[in-house]
C-alpha cells in the first residue's frame, strides 16, 4: 500500500542563493529593507528638489507675467465715454448657461469688494445693452461678463480673476472714487423702474392716433434707475414731465 522509500530517490531541490529574493536569515531581510528605504528616500529627495526649483522659477517669473497681463488686457482703443469715474459691468442674471452665470457672479463679487461706484448693465433686463456692447467692441458673438474700469476695457472673467490674484486690480480700482454706502433709495437695488409714460404696459393712447408702442421703456416696460446710472437730471425731468401730464 505504501510507496517504498528505498527503491526510488526523491529529487532534492536546491535553492539558488544568488537570487535577490532568497533570504537565508533575518539579517538579509533587514539589509534589503534598508536598501529599499535608502532608495525611496533618494527618490523623495529628488522630487522635493525639483519642486523647489519649479517654485523658485515661478517666483522669478512673477513680475514678468504681471506685466504681460496688465499690458495686454487694458486696451486704450476700446473705451466708454463718460464712465471715467466708475466701473461698468455688462453681465446677465439669467441662469440658462451655468458657467456664464457663475462667471458673472464671481466678477461682480470681486468688484463689489472694492466699494467703488459700479454701473451694472444686465443684458437679460434690457436687450439694448447687447447692441450697445456690440457697438463698443465691434463683435457680434460675445461672452459675458465684460468689464470697463475708468472708461477703459479690461476684459472678461479670466482677465479680471488674474488681475485680482496678482493684486493689480486693486491698484487700478483704487484710482476711482468710493461708492456711497447703502442701497439705492430710488430702485431698492434693482437698477430698474417702471416706465412713467406707460406704467410698464408699453402702450400709450392718444385721441389722434389711438394706441401706440411706448418708446421711453425697454421690451419689459422698464427704464434704468437714474440714480444707479448716475443721471439725476434725467430722473428729475422725467418726474416733472409725469406730473405735468398726469
């Protein structure tokens, strides 16, 4: 029943001690571990050394990058007359395109942090702002937001973010006068009012010609708040005219 042991000799397997994975004692295991740890420490040292070099290069390139950004963003040939003492922002409050809405929200938040006078022109509230912006930039396909500081064109969301990160935006905005604290008492911060001519209906009636479309308001029956748009005389004359006709 049992295989005889004496008839056949079992082959003996001899381990190759030259292999790097064979260890005859705990001393060899400890030696291999110290080799691995020394190699990994050398690799880590090389990585950290490269990171330090890259950081030093970025610091040395900082002033050059700042000059390129500030020199290329501000275009003196594109400007808005009459806006030398405030910031003008063309944006949209609609959340149809999330990335555009987030860019507009971020840029407005950055600019409001400087406490300067800001003329916000919402294209979703008045389509005439779109035609106005196209005429200024000479482009038909536009991305929002677009920012003008001191009457000069500064760029869109990416340019404003970069200028803010490197500290150049603060230097540019500090030249402007500070805004009056508090919310606008005329419009309550909405920047628009109902038209005094048609009361927001966009229709006017006269005995001579009957009903006609109101030309004083936009497609939503709204007019810009004269206080927010820095035009107090217009607001005064509109109220006087409404009282005389009313």
